[in-house]
């Protein structure tokens, strides 16, 4: 099998299971958190790490929200079985880079990694993310090139793959929809809150020897579960979150 075909095959396989990437990070975080000597960090440094972590994740969600909220039906879907694209989206976030959702994912999980206060884990997570998603991006682009041909090549020559080129920004032809964001992003928000909570519990165990969760974190997690339950119920049992022209 040619290398290009091998890369595409691997990318399509990883594409189907990209939702399991956080599980890999959760497992990998255990030894790094356990060997970190948190007594060597001042409270100011830990606070700086936490604010940076939250900021990175919020930027990641901003990118995801804007991307998903301004894309029409047939693009940026949650399809897991195979690549799907009814049209090539080249406006909005897709005018400044080709894979905005994956950039958003990276920043979200980078934020969670930063909350461990372990530079080695941050670097290894970043490398693993790139190795994992590089194949997925390659497979997606091969699919788009075959389907849209010259149209795709013209767009890909202007938009970088992963690092945004903000001067290329072109306003999306689709208006922003908060309903689309609420319908599609509640699971990502929950996963992020669970990620931060998980790291906090691990850190508390390493520091105090006890499995515990801070009160504020508990209420945030509980509130997120309630919000997710409400949105999931509205999505599956009512038509309040349905939009005919959106994925």
C-alpha cells in the first residue's frame, strides 16, 4: 500500500474514534500528575496556571462556537462513520484556516493539560494531538480534494491548515445561530468540565492523599449536568432546537 493511501486509511480509522481521544489523555495524565511535586509551586504560580488553562479552553470553545454557529447544513457535522460534505465551506472561520474545529479541540485540551501544572504532560499531549489529528486532517483533505477538485485546491492554497491567518477573514454567509451551538455543543462543554474536575481530583489526591473535589467545582459540574440533561431532552423530545438549514 502506498504511503499516501496508508495515511488516508489511518486517518479514516482515527476519524471514527476521534471522540475517544480524551480517554487517552485521562489515562496518560495519571502518572504525570502523580510524579509532580506540587509543594514546590507557590499559590501564585498555581493560580496563574489555572487562569491560563481556563483562558485557553475558553478560546477553544469560542472558535468552536463561532464555527458551528455559522456553518450551513452539510458542513462541520458530527458524522463518525465516514467523511461527509455537501458543500465546501470557505467563509467564516474556514476563511482563516482549514480545520477550525480541531484547533478549538486542541486549545480546549491544552487548557486541561495546563491545569496539571506539568510541562512534560503539556508537551506530550500536544505531540500526541498532532500525531492523532494529522492523519484525520489528511484523510479529510483527500476526501474534499476528490469531491470538489479545483475549488478545494484554490481554497486550500489560501487557508492554512491549522494556524489561523486572520488577515484572510471573510464574514460567513450564514448568520450565527445560538440554537445550533446549544444543540451541538453541550456534550463538548460537559467533557471539558469533566476533564478539569478529573485533573483536580487527581491533584488533590497527590497533595492530600484523599479523593476530594472542591465545592465550587462540584457545583459547576452539577450545574453542567443539569444543563446537558435539559438540552438533551429538548433536542430529542421537542422541536425547540431544530433548524431545517443547519446540521
